[in-house]
C-alpha cells in the first residue's frame, strides 16, 4: 500500500457523533480480539515472544502506555527474526497500529497499519475477510487524521471484500455504509451522500428496523443531500419521515428533536413549505412552555 502523503493529513480530531456507533462496543475486540491465542503456540523466538507476552499483560492491566512500549519492541524483533512480510509480522504490525490508535497517536498508527494491510492481503489473498480488521482500523485512522478521501477508499474496499462473501444487505455492510455516509457528508459530496443513504435505508428496511431512530438519522442525511442537489420534494419527504420517527422515540423536549425542528423549519422555508416551517417552530415554542 502506498504511503499516505503527509500533505493530506490533519491532526484535528473529529467531534463525537450523536448517533450510536458499533465501533465503541467493538473497540476492545479491534485492539486484542484477532490476535489472542494466535501466537501463543507458535514457537516464537524468545525475543519477541517475551515482548509479546509483556504486551498482552500490559493490555490486561489496561496500561496502554506500557502496552505500546512492548508492542513496539515485539514489532521490531519479529521483523528482524522473520522478516517484514511474515504473517506474524502482520499481526504485530496491527497490534502496534491499534494501540497507537487507542492512545490517539494517529500518525504513529498509520505506518504499521499500512504494513498490516499489505501483509494480510499478500498472505490471505485480496478478497479474504481477514483483511477487514486492518483495513477498518486504517480507515478509522485516516479519518481521524482528516484524510477523508483515503478513509472513504479504505471503507469502500472493505465493502468490496464483504460483497464477495456476503449479501449486499449484510449488517456488516450496513455498518460501513453508515461510516461512508458520514465521510461523504464531511466532504460535502451530495451525490455520494444520497447513494450511501439510500443503500442504508434499503438495508435497514431489509433488516426490519424501518421505524428506528437510526433510520430517522439517515433520512435527515438524505434530506440534506437532496437540499444540496436542489431537490425540494424528496428533501421534504425525508424530513417529514425523520420528524415522524424522532417524535415516535423521543419526548417533546428532547434536544435532538428540538434541533431537528430547527433544521427542518429552515429547510421547509427554503423549499417552499412555509406551513410546515411554522408547524416546526410552533412545536419548539410549545416545548419551551
């Protein structure tokens, strides 16, 4: 994998998302889940075997700074003893990148994750699902660095791999599409926002969660895309559906619902629906009283 040009990077961290994300629930898995048990019985040479053991112990103690120290040491030693393209080098490259990511040292995470992606693809084949773990973490890292086109590229590649092995409506694909929707929104790419949002809506409907809050959030994103594209009718339809879903799940004074009313009122005004705009503003006043 080509190195990421330094000119594309930004150290600014993304604001936290209001919508729930499966990534937070999977953070520990992404850090340790893949490699637990993969090296224990492999007869590793004492140098990096010992460093790897100390790394796992530091993780168990939740001491990430110490874990980083031994992840670095294990990574250096395994390259010396097995070479830069060995499958165990790939695992330890991922470890090093993942712990740097957990410590928000995104620039330091970049090179070892790129190495892991390259090794996994070479060893397991470019269409293997084993590539998804380092690809996903690399996508998160490039996104955190502000290199959004690269993040989009890595998540798109992840979907291509999944579609070789799973149906297009698989939940794993939906999760990545939600990431891609946010990236396209951050990039201001309305057509891609619309494409990703429509795929997410289709998948969520197929999964039987058409009345969820998550569905409402996707309708908001789709409405934003339609507004950017100058499509008033579909924008209004998606906003009305989003309001319906938010009102179904949230109390009248919930800040998320009130924010939606504010956004929708302005949008309805711009798209020639002043009656709906007044209705949203009236609901805001009612919540204040």
